[in-house]
C-alpha cells in the first residue's frame, strides 16, 4: 500500500492583530492543537498607540495545510490580516543573535577575526569573553554559531525571524 505524502515547504507569515491579552496564546494554540510546528515567532507593536501588533510566524507545511493554517488564522476575531510572504514572492528576512564566546589567547584572536568576517559587532567584552551581535539570514547566523562552537561558544540568544515584503505594498 502506497501512501502519498505532500512535500512540506517553509513559509513566513505576517499576521496583523489587535494588541490584546491572550491573542498570542490563541494563535500558538491554533498551531499546537492541530499539530503544526512554529519554527520562529516574533511579535511587536506596530502603531503609535500600541493597539496593533505584527506577529511573524515561520512554519513548514504542505500547500494544502498552509491554506488551512491561513484560513484558520484569518477566522480569529482580533486578526486583521494574514499574509503569506513566501507565497507573495520577494521578501526580506532577518534575525538578530547575541553570542557569548570564551576569548583568551589564540582563541580570542580567532573569535575577533571570525566576527569581522561575519560583520558581527562586539557589544560586551571582558578579559575572558565576548558577546557578539550578528544580524542576517538564518544560514549566516547558524554558520557563525557553528564556527564560534570551535572557538569557545558559551551561550546563544536569538530573536527569531522578522520579515517584510519587498516593494511599495504593505503585507
């Protein structure tokens, strides 16, 4: 017996919502109740009066499942708009990471050299460690973290993906 499975694709969704208590829990609950995984989630207020927020969600699903996710998000009352940035086309994605690294002797020099190559900024330094700030795509940050692992990685904090559509139109 052969079961056909649809390939999953990574999608970045921009969800504009009323900034009210419980909305993030309702959206996360929608994903978990249906067995969908959230790979990245960021939230920020986007209006001066703090009444509206933008939630950026990165998830992977088949095309049919993605349609269901978008339709279910769209049905939630405090949701104004759901945009699948991936389906819409060209968009910019970035993430910020803070990476703490041991740094003494040759390891210190190598950490600084790699940080320069990856355009990471030193935001804190002691005689035995650094905290680097690096922004970019997921692959860039993953590679920088991997390389710092060889030098003396201590800790990593990542923001998650933020994304915006290219061009003159809003998401």
